[in-house]
C-alpha cells in the first residue's frame, strides 16, 4: 500500500510545510505506520523529516508544518518490506554516487536480490525497505549517465524529434536540459531492473523539477495556481490532487512525468522512448464530501448517513426527469453550442484569482452564443419557471461550487447560471444514460448468446457482487458468477468463452489483484468485453482496462471501511437487473422507495442499534447469519472486523449448523470485559482472605472455582439478517431455536413479524441469562428493498461498536490499539500491492 505525494512551486514557499502536512494527512487512509517529508529549499539543500506514526500524530512532532521549501516529496507507509522503524520510513535520501531523494508506493518484489547487486556496485543500503532500492537504482544509472551519457542523450534527442514530427510535441518546443534527459534515461533503466508494481517520485536538488513514475500503482498529477503561485501536484490519491486543482495531467500506466511549477513532460517507461505533453483535462470526479460535517464525529458516520442523498444522485443521472424534458430537448437541439459553452466553464475552474475568475465568467455570459441560447430557452414559460426555481434554491450539478462562486462574484446573473447548472446536469445525464443503454445491450447480448457473466471484485465490492446476484436471478433471469480475482483465476480463467462477459466492480479502480486479472483477461481473451463499475472515473480500470464503464456517483470515500460505495454499487446493480423486465418509470419509483427505506432505517433504528453495539463491542467473536443473504452477511461481518477489530464471520443462516456452531456454549473466547470482571472477583477474594497470594495452587484453585469461571462464559452472539420472505422466515425461526438452546445470544435484524420476534425473545429453559434483541427495520414486504435498509443498519452497528470500543480502550490507557472507525490498523483503502 503506502502513498506518495509531491508539490512544487517556482520559488521557496513559506507555507510549503503546511501544504505538505495537509497533503500527508489526506493520505493517512493509505498508510499510517510511518510518515515522512522531504523539502528542497532555494539553496538546493535537502531536508528529510520522518518517523514511525500516522501523519495526524507525527507531522506536528516533526515540525513539518513550519518547514519552507520549493519542492516537496512525502510518503505515508503501510509496511510490507521491512519492519515499522524510523530507518525504514520514507522518503530516502541517498548520496552514494549522486545526491537524490525519493519515495515510492507499492512493492519491488526482487528487493533482496537487487540489494545484493547494489552493494556490489558500491551503494550502502541502510534500510530493509524496497523504496530505498528504487531510489538507489535510479541513482546508480544516473551516476553512470553523468560519466558517459552520450548514447542516452542521442536517443533522447531522436525521440524528441520524433515526437515533434508525430505532433505529440509542438514544433517549436525546445528539449529540456541534458541532465533532465539523463535522469529520464536512468529512470527507464531502473524500471527495467525492478520487478513489481509501484509508483515513485524522485528529485536531484541540482536539477530543476521532480520526476515521478506510474509503474503498476496509482498516480495522479494536477496543475494549477493558488495564492503562492503556479504549482504542479502529484499524488497516489486523486482526492488530494483535487483539493489543490481540478485540472488533471493525463498520466497512463507505464509512463513517467517530469514537472516544474508550470510545465511538464510525459515519457514512456518501456520500449522505445517517447515524449508527449497532453493538455490537462478537468476531473470528472465530484469532490463533495471531502470535509467532515460538524454534525458527525467520523467520516464513516457521515458516509453511512449520506446513502439516501447518494441514491438521489443516482436517480438524477441514471434516469430521465420528466420535469426537464422540454429543457433537455432544447439543449439537445443546440448540443454543439452547449458543449462549447460548458468547455469554457471548465476553463474557469482553475482561476484562483477572483478578479480573473469573474472577468472570465463575465465574458462567457456576455457571449452572443450564450445569450442567444439563454433567450431561446427562457422564452418557454415552463423553462423560465424552472430556471427561476433553481435560482431560488441551489445548484445541483457537478459544477455547483463553481457556479456558486460565480453567483457570489457576479450578482444578478443567477438565472443564467442556473441554465449552466442544468446544462451540466444534462450533459452528464445524457452521457451516463447512453453508456447505461450500451451496457444493458451488452448484458442482454451475452444472455441471448448463452454466455456467462462474471462479476469480479475484491472485499466489499465482492460482497456487493454476491448480494446483487440475487437481483439478477430474480429480476433479470440472468445467472451471475460472483468471483474475487483469485477465485476467477483458479476456477474459471481457463474456461472463458468468447460469448462470456466480465464485469469489474471497484470503488478505487486501482485494486492491484483486480487490475492484474483484467490485464490477463485482456491479453488472453481480447474478444471478451470488459465492463467496469467504479467510483474513481479517472483510475486505471475504467480508463485503460475496460470496454465500457459506469460511475458510482458517491463522491470520494474517506473512511477506510467502504460504506457508501457499497450502497451505490447495490443501487446501480439493482437498476441493471430490473431493467431486464421493468419499464424505467417503475424502476425509478422503486429506487425512490429504496432511498426512503434507508433514510427511515437510519433514523428509526439508530438508538436501538446503539444499545446492541454497547452489548457487543467487547465480544471477541460473533457470527452474522444471512438467510438467503450471504453477501450481506459477509459484508456486515467484514465491517465489524475492519473497524472493531473483533473476530466476525458471515454465513448463510442454514450453513452455520454445519460446523461453525461448535463455537456456541462454553468456549475459550474471553473478552477484555469478562477478564476484567474475573480480576475484580479475584481481588475481592484476596481482600476477604478467602484465598492467599502466596498459595502455590492459587491459579489452579481459582480456575476451577465456578464463581470465577462462570463469569467468563457468556452466550455467543449470533446476528440474524432475515428478509420478508416466508421461506426465509421459516428457516430463520428454525435456526434461532436450534442455536439459542446451545448458548447463543440472538440479535435479529428483520422487518416486524410476530413469529420471528417470539422465536428470538423466547427464553430457553435453564438459561436465566439469555438475552435477545430485535431490530425492526422499516416494513416493506420487499426482499430487495430490505437489503438496503439492512445494509445501512449493519454499517451503523459496526460504526457504533467501533466508537464504543475505541472509547473503552482509550479510557484504560491502552496505546496503539488500532480501533478507529475511519483508520483502523492494518487495512488501507486501495490495496496496490500483491
């Protein structure tokens, strides 16, 4: 995992340290084992500050916010190669042959052999970290080039001339300094020796700019202007780039980039050397929800409660809106003109200076093309009312923040800006609906040809695939094969046929094992179509490995544990399944009901769920049993394991009796709280004189005393998730009776049902301590709608368990326990290592 970030200005910036701190904290979800920052000042001196610990903890301790600098390279580490130590932290400052500083994200799988090779070449490798290896490799080849680099320079100049002939570089563009070309050659040679998947950034203090490479791991670059001046920012994380600018520099897999504060050069890492300087493009990803709303304590909480609003976003863009039909027709008629106007709006997005921004927007609104469009649309009374209505409320497109800024700076133009807002909505809606139509045509063709449809995903996205398979079977009559990448490779890869279809599901669009299997399918079966459902539209899977993709539209997800992306995946997959049989207007109505069910579930059940969380948060283990809901059960268990750090497993309800039920009754799983109660009992016995501390049989006699041991054994928690289906309810009732008499505590998530409640709450004979809780989810009578109300309820349970356990451990002074709703230990948001 890990994450790298770099920022460069023209001159030394007084606030570079604070900028670095903010960027590193943005990356904390990617790694928190250690944090590091390197700065190059106006005198070309390197300062490296790094230490074990998360950015939120150690940036202040290291004094990073107070640093100055012209260039910055930073890293957050999720340890893979090398123990969690200060020495293994990154960036690495090397000076065996020439002075360089650099950091990487990912893994170099031949680190051990390269370390030996580099040692024989005269390098002193001081850490066990693979990041140091790539910096030394570049240093080695760069030093050699500086001794004798004529052949490298000749090849680079020929590649430059070829790029000018091909039109990828302007005819009048001058090549960079020789030292830049020598560094580019060194990076390419180092990449040829390194095995693995990674991204890296490196700088020579004596050479202008910074060099970065995208060699199998995510890397994004943006260019912009702020109060300090022009800048380029590069990061493993798209969101951190978007906090600085929405103008992205296109950077594909297998490419490197050299950048200064206002220019950049893209070069190839493999094969013949090529150069290009593509125009920046505006990010398609909405950056709403980046900040934490003051009414929420954690990002996970905010993201859970955003589910209904995110469903509304899907409704807005995946369906037609009857209220806007007239306007859509008018915009369609002037499509070319509208597209040109919206492109001009995009150019205004990176104008940081208010005067420049308002002047540019003023010129746009005054153009005859726009004023004519506005007059023609406004002439319709219905459209005029629509524009005035939006103007009186708020903008809602992806350009909303931009238009709000224009509205503030250009008063009196709100109605015209409302038209731009609707035009931006129309263009995005039109594009998504067209892609969705193409997607459904491909799905239906695969079904008609008898092909198999594989949903490939990892983690939470895999659970969405498992859950959605029931939608497709019931509503679409289409069997789905949900697989994680390993299962697909071992069970199905050798059996794929030309009529089959592969659908990748991913929040990040960068997950390493998913990228690898898609690459393998593309190489071995080039005729098989590869679709993807992703949140990060600018990531590698949709941009490089997919025939067609659709966006999740849930905005950036900051908490490590995926919640809102899971819900949006389910909503869109439900729409797809329903589209096989139902008309659009009926599907839209059903999604609105789903949206309402999630809202009511969160509001009505929150207090009852918190009571359950208080009972369960210190239980060392539990099982979630889904009746006909294996995907939902696995996802609920995963959420608890991720953020509470308690053992939890998800099973099909009927499957639990085939072995896992042996955990019921007396077992040796003891919680911190149960041990605490036993220690209190022992202390009381010592005080009363009933036992003596010098008794050699104290431990043996205490453990054989029922007064002590009975307090350790408690009923084992089973969480049942039962949809409103007669067969499912019968199975659930049977299994509740089967397990509660063997020592289970029952927690039931279901829609109100008297028989289910009686089964859960009935006390087994001889168990006076039996406890059961029924969480009544909103009544719907619809097994598919139930999935959504249950999903958000289970997410909220995991959140509250995490908060209570964190508070408990904090109150006992237990350091580094790793329990946190947003950044639990050992896990990271987008796994980019094997």
